[in-house]
C-alpha cells in the first residue's frame, strides 16, 4: 500500500470513529434524566418583619409561625390555572410528608394578595377543595406587602374595572419554627427529592 492510500485510509477511519463517538455522546446526553430540583436553602436565613394578617379563625402574625415549620404560597382565588395547580401540589406535598416516617409538624398557608375580592371565609371554603390543612389568610395591602417583602415575594393588583388583573411570584417559601425565612422552592419541584431534602432538614 502506497503512502497516499495509507493516509486516505487513516483519514477515513478517523472520520468514521469521530462520527461514531459523536452519535454515542448524543445518545448519552439524550438519556440523561433531568436533575430533580431540590430546595434552595438560604445561606443567610432572615427574620421576618412584624406583620398582621387575618384568617377565618383570627389574627395571623409572626407568633402564628412559632413552634412549627411553615410553607407559604401566595396567590388569589380568581387565578385561572397557576394557583389551583400550585395548591394541588401543596396538597400532595402535605400527604407525602404525612406518609413519611417521623414526626413532622408542618403548617401550610395560602396568602391571598387580592383582599378586595377574597374574604377569609371564601378562602377557607375554597381551600377545603384541596386540603383542610391549608390555612387561608389575607389582609390590607400594606400588611400583605410587608409580609411578602420579607419572603422576597412580589405582587401587584391592578383594580381597573375594565382590566382587573393580579400578578404575583409563584414560589413556595419555608419558615422555620423560630419564624425565620429558611428556604424556597418553585412549583416544578420533584416530589421525592424535595421530601427527602426537607425531612432531612427537619430531622
């Protein structure tokens, strides 16, 4: 075999090998599962500003957060899809934590940022469709803003009669038994991963 044919053969083999490796790599990448999203624990947990909201059973304040873990979700009753979906996830999380071995004292709170239309009675009735363990609270705009800001949540209500709209952050906030904001997670969480991460922290 002359040198020209040898070079051509080696070049052909190199190209074929490279193509094969590229196909294998693409196959491996395609098979890689999505990394489950766990809880974002804060490097610098922070205390909450003093606040006062209302629930069907009375005042809801910083003191209401003491002695147990709390998971908080903001939304409003007239939300067409995001809020109901998030509440359903909260209900499933409640069930998953209950089924998990060990004593886990966790409270679940849904905060309506639309007090003009959402009364505490309506909140309580609505939340019964998802989970009786979810408490509904709301309050004046200044108090809602105060509580939301402590958790890094943003919301805006445009009470225009022709275009009534509500916008808000969709994040689950975690508060520890001392009333300190500890972490958060988004609605696209992986349930087994999140329950494992959360119960490890509790234990």
